[in-house]
C-alpha cells in the first residue's frame, strides 16, 4: 500500500490536529474540576468531529486497529517507566494471576451470560467476554495514583493492567480470524502461553541489556536519553512481534526494568514519556470517537450493554478476583475494592476493532455494544472509586503532617536533593543536626530559617518552620526519608523507641 499526502493535506491536518489536541489538553482541567473522566470528553470530541457532527468521515477499521495498538504501546511504556518496582513487587504474584487466571474466568463467565441472557451465538459471546475482560492501563495508572491506597492494592492493579492485554489480544485475534476452529483449544492455549512467556523474557532481556548500555553511553545531549529509553521500549515490542511473541508484555516489562534502573536523566525521561502518553491517549480516544456511528445506536444496543455490564461487574469480576487471590490472599474488603476497580477504557474499544478489521460476523454491532458499555462503566466506576475505597476502609492512612518532603534529582552525581519542611507538630523541633543520624552519605547541606540561609554544624538545633536541604545518594533515599519521618514522629530517641 502506498501512502500519499500533499502539502495542502498536511497543512489541514496540522491545523485541525493542533486545535483538537489543545482543546483536549484544556479538557483535562475541566475533567479534574467536574470529576468526569477525561476519556469521555475525548470520545465526545471524536463523535462531534465525526459524521454526525462536523462531518469528518473515518471508517477505516484496519487503520484504527493499527493506530490503537501503537497508542497502547506508548501508554504501556509510560506505565512501566513511571511505576516503582518497590510498589508492584509485593503484589506481582496477584497481578500476574489476575492477568491470566482471572482473565480466563472472566471471559468464560461473560461468554456464558451473554449466550444465555442475550441470545448471542457462542463465538460472538466468547469474543465479547474476551474484549471486555482486560482492565485498561491508562485508566488504572491515571486514577489509582490519585487515590491513597496501600501499595499491595495499587501494585496488583497496575501489574494486572500492564500484563492482561497480552493474552487477551491473542484470544481476540484467534477468534476473529477463525483460528479456534482451525487448530483447536489445546493448540491455541499453548500458543497463548508461549506468546506471554516469550514476551516477558524478551522484555527482561531488552530492559536489562538496554539499562547496561545506557549507563555506559555518554550521549552529547540530555534530550537524547528519553528518546533512547523509549526506543528501547519500542524495540522490545517490535522484536517480540517479529518472533510472534507478545509485544505488549515485552514493552511493559522492558519499560518497568528501564524505569527502575539507575539511568542518567531519569526525571526527564519520565516527564517525556508522560507527555507522550497523554498525546497517545488523546489521539486514541478521539479516533475511536470518530469510528463510532451514532446513527447505528439503538435502545437494544444500550440494553445489551447494560446486561453485559452487570454480568461483568457483579459476577465475572468478583469471581475472577476471588479465584486469582488464592496465590496471595487478601482481606475481603480489599478483594471487593479490586473487583470494583477493574477499570475499562480504551483497551476494550481497541480490541473491538480487531473483529472489525477482520470482517468478523456482527463486528459492527459488537463494536457499538462495547463502546456504549465502556462509556457507562466509566461514568459509574471512575468517579466512585474514592468513595468506595473510603467505605471499604482500604485507603492508606496519610503520613503525619509534621514533616513535608519534596525531592529534586541531581542526575550527574546520582543523588537527590530533599527539601524538608519542619511543621509545628513535628518532634524534630529542638533536635540537633548530628542527632538525626542519617544514613552514611546523606547530609544536611543548608537550613533556611526566617528567609535566611545558614550552613549547619552538628550542634545546630533545628526549629519549627525550618527548611532543610538534604543531599542523599539515590540508593539511600528511602532509608533517609524513613529516618527523617521517624525523628519527626518520635524525636531524638526514635531509634530506641522503635
């Protein structure tokens, strides 16, 4: 296929593309004030630009399929690069179980419910179950990071959303192309296991090898480091796809390794990846909104979406979470929250473009049903998550406000600069600098008191309202912050008071 575009078309695309992108960025502010998920605003923008609005026609399912996958690669890369391994490590077993065993159970339950309650053929019912089962990485990464939850919950949900796309994409592709009838269940189950394991292995290989190389590469510009890291993430996806492994598993794992390695300019890399992920989300949701034809929607589609959504939320998700938690048991209220926090977003709609592109039976109707269900689920689930977390008492207790810590990276020396503010309730008041007993290598370099800076000595006494600048090697940052909080809560005898 030859792609041709002239200068006039390019000018028009730049005009409309930049205008839509800027409006979408402003919509983030609107969504934060109204608590309306931003993806709904982006979808609405796409519908408004489409055939029922400004008349921009877009019905190329194959192009939507390809662009949707490209956007998901960027979103997963950003999720891996910005996720601390210390957060997901304790819950990786549960996250992996949710992404494999949990997804399988969810597909089966939704398929059975759709077949007997909605009268869908078995092939369409299984396809619907597979499309609706995975959680959305973009939704999980954006929503859960603003809800104060324990790491064991956020880690499990983030690991699940980062890994569950891989097996589901294989299932949806197999069903859409008729591969299930051609090769049988056993062959396809082995294929899914191979693609997932090979993708994980390749992601680990690219991640560790890329981190080793980046630590020894002296690039002439700091702006090249974010490009290099993201190129490695995309390399893992492309390499996995080339050997018929799961590119989505590979890119998430490679990004997770790279994001938690001691690389130069990590802060700049994460900021760049975050901005690129926002751009990918905006483009993805607007494109999916363009692909929808509102004239096809009817009351039957809405009713089918409501029934499928109830089966998914009330039966499939809780059962899949309960069975998956066998590998890592949690309290009932925590399992209930994980069940409610199975956020859907762009992923199910992107998956619905696969049968569209393959020309599967009843693909348009399936796409419309998934689109409506995602909108309803997003309207209900996203805004209620903080309330549900509070009712179930799973929110993390916030740190005492006696101490406030902000950090800035010192990339050239692999260290961080902590700005510590001593609040009126802090027991650090009256403690000498030497009595802080910070880990070796960490030191208080400056104290700002009443607007004046002074260089501290070991006998300098700290006071309420002081701002401390603490230089700490990056590998000791967690220990240093923990020690500062201990002294703030218990005073100079914190080490003996436990």
